[in-house]
């Protein structure tokens, strides 16, 4: 559905994307994880034809009408993008914003209006349809930004940090919308810093840093390849602190502890590595700009 082949992009001396290849399959939800400045936004910009790669190629394909480069006008109507920097008109109402994007994507006035009504309801802004955006909270703008990406019923949706700076309620609402799109067979690539949601929603996760792909796979694959060992923490009666045992086979360790002599076990915990452990392992712990 979307194929980036060895794409590179530099801004002056900064190499933003450094030979990245990525293939997002039709109907798949792929997460793009990377620290600040890793090249996620630049990658998404090249995928939708907003930025031209210095080298390498981008193709959108397989479905009728979705063949060729992202610059193709027909391709553009079938791809929806919600940019990281919310791109909306403050002076317009929520409905006017949506209708504007609808018209931009070639919908008739009547279709655009109907689609606006439908989408406002689905992002929980039905009662704000006629309010101008000045008074909207960050979360409301994020949800509207997402709705604008969906106005032309795209088959491929790219979301650049769709949940940045929103409260758990809005975040939950946004991920419901992504889950619904997925159920309709829409292909989705989204960047995020929220590992838990990435882990829950994504069929596969791509971890990038310094403009390069570091790892790609299902969450389980990434965790077993890069997550490191599990930890079994056991505290026995009379012990102040738990003893922590690193192991690849935590259940065997637990069985051994239970079977062994000694004071009764007061507390027992298995800490399994998660996507965040993978992320920190691959991208390091130092702060980025
Ligand atoms: N228009 C630009 N001009 C100059 N440098 C840029 C431009 N866009 C991006 N960069 C640089 O390219 C690198 C990658 O930036 P990019 O925005 O793609 O990262 P990101 O992964 O989206 O980061 P974040 O998580 O902070 O959104 C950074 O070093 C950034 O400063
Ligand atoms: Mg970004």
C-alpha cells in the first residue's frame, strides 16, 4: 500500500532521513516510533508527497487508482494525513473547517456538508459544529485535525502524533477512531510516543532513529528480540527488600522459588520487558533536542 525505498532527505547539514525503507501492507496498522528528531515527520511528509526525497522512491499502490507517486492527484484524494502541527482555520467553525477540506478533496458542497456532520459526531464534536475554533481546547483541535484527514474516506491514513498533548479521554477517543478505521480495512501509519497504545493497536511497529530503521516487527517479535530478560522479584517473610532475578524463563524461576525451602514468600512479581524497554534499548536513554 505504501512503499518507501531507501529514501533520504537532508535539510542543510542535518540528515533527517538516511536511507529508510519501509513497506506498509494494505489493511495494516503500523506504528512509527522514534525519539524527538528521529525523522518521523519528515518520513510522513515524503510519504504523502509534501516533501520530495533527495533520493530513493515512494510508491502507493495495489489498489486501482492508487498507483504511482504521491504527487498524483488521484492518489492525493485517496490518502488522508493529519499533520503533527494542527492545520486548521481558527476563524472558521468546526463544520466549516471540515467542509473546506472536503471541497479541497473534490467533494460536492452537499457531500462535504453531510460528511462534516457525520465526522463531527464521530469525533465527539457534534455539539460544537457551529463554534469557531478560537475557543477549542488542544484535545478538541486534535480530534478535528484527525476528522479533516478522514473527510474523503481515504484508504491510507497517516497520522503524525495524533494524540500529542491531549488528555486520556481524548486520547482514548482518538484510538477508538483508529480502531474503527482499522476494522474498515483502512491502512494506517501513525507516529506516536505512547508505547502502550502503539502496542495495543499496531499490527507492526517500526522503530526509527537518526533517520534509519532500527527494527521492525510485531510487538511480540520486537520484545523477544530486543527487550532483554524478564525479572522475577521475590520477597520472603523477614526480608526487607525483594531479590531480583533476571531470567529468560521467569515461570521456571517462580516454580523453583515456590518449591524451595526457606521462609514463606511474602511477595512475588514477574516484570516482563515491554515495547518501552525495546525502545530504550534501541535508541538509548540520553535526551534529544
Ligand atoms: N524544515 C526543516 N528545516 C531544517 N531542519 C529540519 C526541517 N524539518 C526537520 N528538520 C530536522 O530534521 C530532523 C528530523 O526531524 P523530524 O521533524 O522529521 O523528526 P521527528 O521524528 O518528527 O521528531 P518529533 O518527535 O520531535 O516530532 C531534526 O533534526 C530536525 O531538526
Ligand atoms: Mg515529528
